[in-house]
């Protein structure tokens, strides 16, 4: 069903990406629209607000050249949809699902609404099963499991884009499910140079063959930035819940998404909340992040690894603050480690994976994985406290055991956190055992007698 607004004066105002029109027909919120200007070009969009007399329409392309007297609006009685089908992997798309790699049109099997379908909470299963990223601080100490949403909190100038590409290249399932693994990568508000880095890196590594790449450029309309992650997640839902694959979605940078949300909200004349962001930003982010999960009766899973830069490096800023409430932990990058030459500069103590215990241990990764991770956390936390004490008393004022903790802290950062190449989980665990041997066995209270005898006193890495 469709209806058309074309009478003179139907469009009353054009404000940036928004059109304001008189409501003369029945239409639902988020219904798809087509906007036709005097040049005949059809621009897609959607209804974002309405009342008894007025429609607010969001145009997903430039509104340059649109007027109030010669603009025709075609209203559809359905939401925006993405036509998906076999062959979506290995392709590169723009913000709204249009192929930009020079290949053929994607053969459509289904049309899925880009806002997703709600998952019945009773149909959700507990996320589990380990995903190996090749990053020691994630695999060993903040493990990612299938169906989880685990964000990376970064800061300006930190190498989060490099980390995102490397995770996309390395990420894999272990065991028999490896062949069912797929990746959806969304670059949101990125520069042309960064977009080419994403595309080129995935092509050269061969990872593009099992990846659907979505690129939203910094000079694209802000309204497209709001839909780029939704189109990417729609593709991921098709791969996961229709084709039965285990899909990892990497989205960078969600801060650009939130900035676009603030810009569009301001254009609508909405009352701002904290830091000028709309009061509904929490529910809006939840509508994206909650599309991750495992669904009973469906063979595939959808895992999210969103990346955001914290404005002003403030973890209490509304964007990371609200993201932390919705997701299941966070990986925090640190400028001090980056200045010290540590890569990836993951600050371990504030990092957390709340679902880690469901995906590691006996029958999943390794029987000794939980004990090793717990002991490393406890020992490194003690090393940080000893550093603070040394800054007051000086190194010579410390006991022999405390000086061993200082040595351990340096080795932890430069031998375990820092890595010059991809590590398997087994290699990460071996590195963990090696740095723990710098401490006296009586200090390793999180390990049992067998682990102490085999790994610490016996000097075995496996």
C-alpha cells in the first residue's frame, strides 16, 4: 500500500536532513518513504515523528535542491527493509545496503526490516562458547563468547581502528564450528582513507571472503549514519538466524553514531538531555545492542564487538556510561600504555567480560584457564598498589616480595599485554604462566596445588 503527498504546500519546511509536511494521509511511525524532487531523483527515507497534523520525514540522502512547492513524497505502509540473500559475504556495501564494490546486484531471498524483529526474552539462551580473537587480554582475561555484546572503550589517538581490523582478520571459532563462522564489519562515520584501510586489509588477509563490509563515510548524511549499524545488523541476522552461521559484528565508531543522533534530534527541535544528547539515547542504543544473542531453536548466533571513543577520555560520559549499562562488560584502552609502546594498550583492571565464565574452563577452553586468569588479575592489582607505594617510599623502601611484584607488573604489561604477533589461546596461557613464575609460589593463592606443582614449580607452559 502506498500514498502520495504532492499537493502544493504539502511540504512546509526543509531543515537539514528533515522534511516537515502536513499530514493528509494515514501512515505509521518509521514507515518507508521516497522523496522525489524537481530533478526526478528518488531519495529514500522514513517517518521519524508524527502527530495529528504534521509529519517529520528523515531523508537518507542529500536534501540539496528539494523545495516546499515541487517535492513529491511517496509513503509506504511498511518499514524500511533490506533485501538480503545468498552471496552477501565477500561484498562491500554503503550505509544503506547498496553494493559499492562494482559487483552484481545482490540476489534477494528475503526482505527484512532494518530495525530488526524483537526477540522474545523467553527464547533467549545464555551466551556461551569461546570466540578466539588472537588478543591475549581478551582471550585470556576477558573472554568473548558467542551471543555476547562486549564493547571496546577507546580514546582519541588510540589504535582502536587497527585493533578492529586485526580482530576482524583473526577472529575464529575453535573446533568443529569453524566453517560456520562469518563476520559483519561496519565502519560508521569513517574517513575515506580509513575506509580504504578497512577494505584493503580485509582483502589482503583473505578475511573479506567471509565478511560483509558496510562503510558509512564521514561526508555521508548524518541520517545515513543512524541506519548504517541497522543495515549491518540486518545482514548479520540473516546470516545467523536464516543461514545458521555464527556471526561476529564489529562496529566502529559508535560515538560517531551518537553524535549523528544528537544532530538529528536537534534538527527536530527535541529537548536535549545530558551533554545535549536526546533523552532516549539509552533506548536507541539498546535497540542496536540487544540484537545480539542466541535464540532457542535457531542454529546460528549473533555476537557484537562495538567500538567507541570516549569523548574527553571520560568513561563517565553519556555514551560509554549508557553503553556499559546495556552491554555485558567492556574492554578499556589506555593512553599511558600506548605511550609506553604497549600494543594493544588494554587497561586490564577496569576491563570486564561478565559472561566469561560461561565460555571458558573444562570442556570449553582449558581446565586451568579460569584459575590462571583469576591469579593474573589478583597479582596485577597488587602490582599496581605496590607501584603507588614505591612512588612514595622509593624502590629501596620496599620489601623483597614487593620488589618482585614491581618486576611482575612490568613483565605483565610488556610480555603479556604487549604482543607483536597473533597468539592462540594456548600461546596466551603459556605467556601467562611465564610471568607468574616471577612471583614466589606462596603469593599465588588463586592456584591449587596441582597447578603450582605443574606450571610454577615444574616450569611447564602446558
